[in-house]
């Protein structure tokens, strides 16, 4: 009997010592925990490749498994039903605005997490180790509470060909409109077309110009009210009608269907500048692997408008499911991806922008760092000019006609107010 009782006692002790009882769940030790991450990337994309490598390294270092489910952009359709069904999803990602607005009720607040330090942040807190501008934007998008962790930041800036600038004798990037005009004149004199645009970015082009002429608030009012009677609209027409006559903007811009301008003109080395995102080098690296990229903020245009301190910027972002059973481990992986080695690797492989303050920037986007660091005013995408389909369509039609000369400044103004 004693032997039998002893055997039973040993079995009970063994069961109590198992992970099911030590800590209350099968996730008692890091080596047995799994974080399920639904990703917006495809497995073969640069971002997907880096994420997979990082997850493997993370497991080796921490014992925590990160199970990545690559959804691609279909995540916009697949995530909601999965969350509603209670499927095990610990991390998901997408655009910073979309995650907050579409899946906000599933987001775990992160304010307590970002106050702490982690292995890749050293003695600094997480919030002190990453871009303050992006954290502020994420908090704003979350209604005043930080619910997502941004990564893969971007800024909407002028991406330019440094070799073409050098050929034209341009030694500094323009900050004022007079300097911009001077740069355009030098480029044309050197036989180089200064700037182009595709149909996909015409509304943003128009919005940026108006914000520099009339200010942010007034520009947003025009966009949202479909009302363009402000004198800045006529001034825009005068500027770009004149620029088109001088050859400062490509004639092809009037008919460029995305991505014709960025491939056939920018990548081909025929045009020097494009008001676009810091994602442009990655988008056309296959067409222009050796292009010598630079970046500067759209110049100030007048006393009533915004200056180079106002720009559109954003990011993708990670969100943690409020129902996750492994939120600490999920945030640990997020820190791993947004600071240190893997933040730099993600930026390098995607020719993008890192999130960490101490992370390494790819040379293709390095000049955008100064712009982001000195941006104090955030502007919404296209400064609102894509909010209404009718406005977007009106801009594309009439700006194309302005470039071609079939509308003069007065005609453009009248057409925008029909």
C-alpha cells in the first residue's frame, strides 16, 4: 500500500509541475508560448521576407514562437470576419488610420507598454526610442489613446534624382518658391525636365500646392465643400500654366496613367523630381536600381500658406488583439521589429524608413529623415483632395488641360468652380 501511495503522490507532483498548472495555462513558459500574427504583407515581398527571418531569430532568442499568417492586402477583407469569429489572432497590421478606424474595438491600449524599456531600447523607454511624430499621430488616430505601434513610416515629399541636380549645377535643395523656380530653370537649361506626376497623385499635387498658398484649414475646407473660389486656386492656375509653357513640368504628365510617370520618366532618368512618397525608390528599384535618390519638402509658396514644416506622413502599424492571451509577448515582438537590428533590416530591404530613432536609414531615403524630424504640422493625405470622388476627378481633368494649354489660368479657375 505504501508503495502504491508513493507512486500516486509522485504522479500528482509531476502533473502539478507541468505547464498546464505552473502559471495557469499551457503558455506558462516562454518556450511554449505562440504569438499568432496576421500580416498585411505577402510572403515574397521584402517586408514578408524580413518578418519571417525576424520571427525565426526572435524564437531563437526568446523561445517565443511567432506564427505569421501572410494575408497580403486581402487582410482588409479577411481580418474582420476572423476577429468576429474569435479566431486566435494576437497581432494584426495595416495602415495606421485603417487599423484604428476599422478594427478599433479590437485594439489593446498600449500606453503602459510604451513606458517600459526593452532589450533593444536599452535604458530608454520604448516611446523615447522611436519616432515621436509617429507615436503622436497614432495616439491622435486612436482618439487620444495609443492603441497601435507604427512601423514602416513614410513621408510625402519631393523625391529627386541627385545626379540630374548635380548635372544642372544645383547644389542645395529649394526651400522657397523662388529657389524652386531657379532650380527648374537650371534643369531646363541643362536639357532636363524638372517635374512630372501620374494621375494617381494629381490630387495630392494640387492639395500640397494649395496648402502652401492658402494654408491647411482653408485647403481642407475647399476639398470637403467642393468649393474652389479662393484666389489661391487662380494663383495655382497661373503658376502651373506658366510652368508648363516654360517646360518645367512634363507634357506627358497630362496623360500619365500610374505608374507611367514614375517608370517611363523618373526611372528612365528623363525627369528630375516627383512629389511622391518615400516608398518610391522601392516601387521602381527594378527599373532604376542605381538611381541616386534625394528628398526635400515641397517648398513654401507664400505668406498665407504652410511651410516646409507641414507634411503628410504616416505608417503601417501593429495592433494587439484585446482578446489576446499573450499580449506581453506580442508587444515584445513588436518592439523587436521597430527598434534595433530588424527595424534597420526592414528599412534596408524595402528601401523605406525605419521607426527607431537609432536605426540605420537606407541611403535612398536618408534625406527624408531631416524632413520628418522637422515636421511639426501633420497634413492629411492629399490635403483632403481625394475625400470626394467628384473633386478628385475634377482635379485630374482640369489640371491635365492646364498642362496641355487647353485651359489658361482663368479657364482652370472657372472649371474648378463648375
